[in-house]
């Protein structure tokens, strides 16, 4: 986290020496919200070694977004189910305000880690009274500085970036619910290419790279026209993880 923040600040301070970094958070409304739509998407997710050999069986991710009106405000509802060998490994639900994508609630149930609930109010994250079971739960409080998007929604948020040209750089604020702080992550538009879906269909895509930390990064193929993530390839801890959109 500290590495990413320092890297972003260095890039910003360099001025004309490097491409300008466009800072994006929930306060400045710089995302292309015309591309944020209701719908469902499913991804096959699998690991490979450095030689491209598959490691284990693939997982299936079902993700959906729904929009509603509550008390005169537009609210998004995010839902994510993670299946592995026909077992539900994780279920995540989140809500937030539109058009800012400011988080409001987060609920997650993991097969091996348990259940977690968080609420967001005035840029402060806490655990609701009904979900407090320990002293740590009662004292948990994180002020989001910078004001951040919810990290589990990266596949839905990255396509909303204002893509214009190769070489663009973005510093986008994310928060992983339950962690001590939010932070900026550096993203770079590294190119454009036609992603082959089969022998006859190719889709023009923006290539977006995110650097999580030294030695951990990922590239996303984002469809230029439909603004959806069609593929992701990520490297960390000596292996690769790939996500491919099925439908």
C-alpha cells in the first residue's frame, strides 16, 4: 500500500516528465457512469504456472448489478457468488449511492473465513451493532482517506474509467472491507488490441494494467464499445490467475 501511494505521488510530482496521473475517487465524479448498467456476468477463474500449465480446477464467478430508488436516491446493489467444484465458496453483497459509487453497506460470507458485515456513513466504516460479537468489532472504525470505491467491484468499476489514449495513467482509490485503510492504486492504459473470442470474432479492447504491489500486477482487457471486462490476467506469488468472461 505504501509503495503504491509513494509511486502515485512521485508520478504526480514529476509533472511534464511523465504522463499526467488522473486521480479518481468517490468525491470527484470522474467515472463514465453512462457505462454503468444493470446486468449479470459470469467468469471462469483459474490459475496457471509460469509455463501455462493449469493448476487445479476452475472456479465460476457470477456477478450482478441492480439499480433501485430509495428515499429519492439511486442505489446500486452488487451481488457476487463464487463457486468451486459445485460448492459456494463466497457470497458478497454490497450497496452504494449513484452516481458517486460511494459504498453504503457490505456483507460477505466465506466458507472458510466466516461472515463479515460493514456499514459506511460519512466516509467512516464501522461494524453494525447487530453484527458485533467481539471487542474488536465494537471498536472497529476506519475513516476512508482517500474516499474510496469498494475493491470487490473492480471488474465493474474499471470499465468506467475515461479511456482516451494509450499511456493514460489513473490513480484510483479503493478500500477492501475490513482492512485498516483505503489507498490509491496506479493504473496505466498500456495499449489497444483485438481480443479473439473465437476463430471469427474479435473485439477491440483497451489494455489496462494495475500495480498492486512490487511483483504483483494484472492486465485487464476492456471492450472499447460495450465497456465490460472480457479477460484479466494477474501475476502474484510466482503464478498467474486468469479470469475470462463466459457470458
